[in-house]
C-alpha cells in the first residue's frame, strides 16, 4: 500500500522535462520584452537593441532550475512519506528530538547573552541582533493568535503601532518614562485587540484575514490623517530614550550619567548594549509568559479551538472568551514591542507600520512552525539576517531572499520546527497524565 501511494506522487523524468520545458517557454515569452529588448541612447535619440545571448542564458537557467526543483520536490516528498511510515511503526520517534531542541534553545540563550561582549566594538552586529529580538518578540505575540488559537491575523502591525504611539504620546506630552508607559501601552494595545476580536468572533480563515487586514489599514490611515494627535506623516520626534535606573546615556555633565557613575569613558555603545539587553529581557519574559500560558487551561483552550471549535462548544468551552483572550494577549505583547521600538528609534511615523511588517511577522510564525517558540527564533534569524547578508547584491537582494524562503518551505512545509511539544502527555503503560 505504501509503495502504491509513493508511486502515485512520483514523477517520471519525461514529465519533469515536459514541465521544465513549459516553464522555459513562459520565461521566453516574458523575457523577450524585459530582457531580450532594451533601449540605448544614441545622440539624444533612443533605439531598440537586442540581447539574445542574455535571454538564452535566462531561459536556460529557468529550465535547469525548474528541472532541479521538481527533482528536489520529488525526493523530499519520498523522504517525508518514508518518515511517516517509520513514525507509524515507532510512535515515540518524535520525542527523541525534544532534548536536542532543549540544548539548541539553551545554546541560543547563551550566545544571546554573550553577543555584546563578543562584538563590543561592532555596533552593526549588536544593532542587527536587537532588530532580530524585536521580531522574535513580535513573532511570539502573533504566535498566540495564529499558532495556538488558529486565528489568521494580517493586521498585527496595528497593535505594534498602538504601543509605539502610546509611549510616544505619553513621553512627549506628559513626561512619562519608559517603565511607566510600558504597562499602560500594553493595556491600550490589549483593548484594541478586544476591539478587533469582538466583531470577528464568528469569522475564520480568509474572512478573518480580510477583516484584520482592514483593521491594520484603518489604524495606519488614522495615524496619517489625525495630525493633531499623531503628527500625521511627520510622526512623533524627540521620544525619550530609556535610562539605566535614572542614569542617562550621555556625556558627563553636572548631573550624574551612566559613564560618570560607574567611572567609565563615555561611549555611544553603552546605550546600544543596554537597549540590546533590555529587549533580550523583554523577549525572555514574553517567552516565559507564553510558555506558562500554554500549560494553563486557557492555553489548552486556545489549541482546542484551533483544532475543532464545534467540539469545544459542545464540551462547554466559551469560544468567545477564548478568542478574545488570544487577541488581547497577542495584542498586548505587540504593544510591548512597539514601546521598545519607539524608545529605541526616538522617532516614529506611520511609514514604520505598513502591511509589509505584518506580512514579515506572519511569515516568521509560519516559517518557524505554527506554535513553535524556538521555531520563531530561527525564522526571525533567517528573515532578518538574509536581507542584511544580501546587501552586496543590490537589486538582486530581495530576489535571493524570496528564493530562499521558497526553498525553505519546500524543504520544511510545516515550518523549520514543525514538531511542537505537547501540552498534555499520557503514559502508554499506566494511562497517567503528566
């Protein structure tokens, strides 16, 4: 039976060649106007020149790439089916990976703590690592909504913006500090999460995605047009930076500063390192909070709603409150990340909270593996570091970035870490729950 299933999904070499030829033909049709023909300036007049060799190379690359891609897909599909057959015969095989993932998580934590010490003089590395941690925190927040509760949210950047603007307004208009505004911004973002979740309780899938997308655009348009509150397109500037227990990171003067208090030579890297450890602490608290929530009844209710909402209602679970709690907690975590973003940048504008940001955060959750905490970390590294490493390729950078994402999803359709640690485990011998 297994051999029959494998044969149904296999592709013969002739079919692969036919498919690659069709792709090459389409590439030829598209490449003639875009690559084969170009305009050159001759004494102030434009004339059309041809680049047939370049077009032939482009078509050949498309043919070979499609052929290799189909071959790789067939091989990966065969390996996946082989693993599924082995998993049926050995149901406990997935549990062997849990210790490895634990060691990977502890190793990642150790590297994160030691990174500023290893690159103390390299501001670029620390800044990039800070950006990665921001997206890790955002990914963990959205993972509550999408990964655990199974609610597709395309407007998550709205809560990110609400947190940032709340801190920006409280700090510039009322003189609030970072730690004073942090819980308030989280509460405001959670309120917006409930505001979004309440009218969408009966929606799922594509319909919910459209509504959340519209909500994100509404928030952005309000920020652009409500100039008296948000500053409009000009945004909010001169946002105070967080200090170290009241000690600012500035050159020594009459008032005590971080450098003068500790007897250090002033350096702008002090603030960079402090911001890094601050977002690292916030991210670790977020991870601890989400991991703890998963083990509570509300966390199990999230996963139950994701798997079968009708069965949950039949068992007496209040689906409305469960969904609202997922929206509220996810929005709160996004608001916390927004506060840090505003404090780090010192300036915010609506251009920082476009749909592209929501798409990137959602891609992190999906690419890392729905519901996987460690997977979000690995996906954040991939999605942030790949564009940075590809800066030398100029206009080809995003093309290579997209190709890398496609290859990863072909290699791991369920995400980088599709395996999730179960919240409940039953012993086969005794039937006890632990």
